[in-house]
C-alpha cells in the first residue's frame, strides 16, 4: 500500500510540475480535468442516484467557475444558490432541498477552489506563490500520514475520521510551515520568508479542515473512499479535497501579502 501511495504521489507531482512549466493554458486544463473529476466523485457520494438535471447544473457551475479569470464574486454565488434550490421545484419535488444543497456545496467548494488555483498564477510572482502553496498542502498530507502512523496517540476527530491523530495534525502543520519556507528561501525568489510561513500555516489549517469535511461527507454516504482512480490514495476527491478547500482563503492571503513590503 505504501509503495502504491509513493508511486502515485510521485507521478502526480511530475504531472503538476510539467503543467506549471508549460504555462497558463496547460495549468488551467489540468485544474479543470482534476476539478471536474472530483465533482463527478462528489455527486457519486450521494446515497441515491441523482437526476440528470441536478448533476448537469453542478457541472455547469464548476465549469463556469473554472473558466472565470478570477474567483467567482459573491453576487454570482447567490444566483447559483437560487438555481440549485429551484431544481427540486422544477422536478416537482422528486429531489429534496437537502439533496440539492448537498450537490450545491460540492459545486461551490470545488468550483471556487479550482478557480482560485488558476487565479493564483495572476498574482505578482504567481508561480512562486502557487508552488509554495502546493508544497504546503503536500507537506501537510505527507507529514500527517507518517507522523500519525509512527507517533500515534490521541485521535483528532474519531467520529469523523478514525485514522487521523492529533500528533499527525501537528506534524503536518509544522511541516507545512518549515518545508515551504526553507525551500522558498533557498530555491525560489526571496519574497520574504515570513510570507511563505504565513501561507504554509493558513494552507495547512484550512486544508486539514477541508479534509475533515470531506471525511464527514464520506461517512454520511457510507463509503471509505470517493473513488478508485488513484492507487493507494482512493479517488481524485480524496487527493485534492484539502487543496481545493484551502485555495480561496490562501488566494486572498497571497493578494494581501503581495501588497506588503
């Protein structure tokens, strides 16, 4: 299992780095494919089969968000919410408001997260910031896994995710601050070590919250993994949940930090 995780993670890193190196179009395409696949898996978490119209609405919302040049504005989200909550009425109550809201949350979370990932490249020194963010998320996941397995101890939220530990969470947080900061100062332009540390801190905390939320959705749906696409990791959503959830907040933090000297 560990060997599969390492091989899959390594291949994933290579694909991401190549897409970043090829430029904006390649990066947008990669984010779009990953986000749409994650949305398909999110819809699949439902305990019942969704009607086609509801699923189509979800995919349209995610596509709209991903093709926007900046994260979707608040008034656009109000329109999206109204459309989703109108679906049960249009289908003569064959779908409940709760079911529509379930998919709405996924569409907003994945759509806004993907849109923020593509928008990060537009920030001054965008590719550096994006790389720091990816390092923070990857460091959190990797350190939390290995520290949690080796140290063990008290469970973080056993009712939601029985395998996650407090030691793993703390280890992931420390790694997300230290690794991006050190590598950022040594290998990337000197934007400011403390700025890298702030991004690492925010990304780790928000990413772990996002991971727990996805775990809660899976537990509600009675499944262990969102899919089987990635050997050793489960589905696409299992791999990008924290990355997408933290992206909007980190994007805003990046914009604020670039204005500081």
